[in-house]
């Protein structure tokens, strides 16, 4: 890995202000950004929660008395650097809506049922080959009020922590062939079509377990020309 930040990484990022995605109008800074030097504790302090990852944290279908309703799936892949080399010991956290498209969150009150057997959050740490794996159910699409009849494509939120607390990256994983892609401002805020494609998982027949679960592959590239688009 090179020791400077490759500028081609920036091309994958969506702009901070994307008016079709209405929340960015209020959230995006209106003044030039200020570079604040990192402190020693930021760079060398422990990464939040990494030591607390337990076996089973990666299985979102086993967190309650019963199994959640929905299409059981395996979501797996590798975290890679710009040269395609594995990034081990990365804390990978996910959160998602249930199969009906509803989050357990006080703000989410849209008329779809909660699932008493599904919280929708899990985490894992990459192994020495950069590999991670989750078992979950496929999230449903949900309305989000950004504009008339706005629905989010099915997606899983991802957060990655590297060696320092400040190295957090956040993105969303989508599913292949979703009919809502052309209508979603968040997905389309990533300008480059090839970069958008890197947010879409691929159906992975090899990893499917017969009679039990389908599988989707999602490799995450942290920087470089094949960078996975991240949220700013
Ligand atoms: Fe979401």
C-alpha cells in the first residue's frame, strides 16, 4: 500500500451536497473545510468495541428466541486495499431493516410490522485473508419521504473501522437487479456508474447452502481507483 492518499479514490465519493437527496441540503457544510491535525490518542487509541466481538455476533438470525421472518441469506466478502491485498482485523458492522422494510427505531413508524426475532444489527472482524461473513435476512425496501413515492432499494448499511477510531468508513450494500435503482437519489449521488456498481453485491451460487440460504458477495475496496463509494 502506498503511504499517500490516492486522489482517484475521491472520484468514487458522492458530493456532500446533492439536492435530490434532500437531507444533504441541511447537512452539507456551507464554508470551506478546515483540516484539523490528528492527535496521538486519535491515532493510537483502541478502536471502539473491536475486542468485544464475540462468536455469533455475525449471525443476525440467532439473536432472539426464534428465527426472523424473511429470506435467509449469507452476505460475505473481503476487505481489500488499493492493490487487492487483504485488510485483516477490520471491524465490520452492519445494520438493516427487517424483511418488511422496517427498522427498530423510534423514528421509523411506517406501517410495516416489526419482527420480535430481528434486531437488524451485527458485527464481525476480518480474518487474516480480509474475509468476513454475516448470516441475516434480506431487508425489504422502505418509504423514506424524500420526495413523492420515494422508496429505498433493498440495502444493508456497512461500517468499517481500521487501526484507529478516526478511520471509520460507512457505505451501503445493494442487491443485484433492484428495480428501484433508477429512482433512488442516495444510490445515484455517486456519479460514476462503475462506482455505483461497486456498491451492488453479486449473487454467489458457490456460497449458497442448498436447502438453507442464498448468498451474496460484497468485496469492499478501501481506496484507489476501485474504491467502494463511501458516505462523507
Ligand atoms: Fe437504510
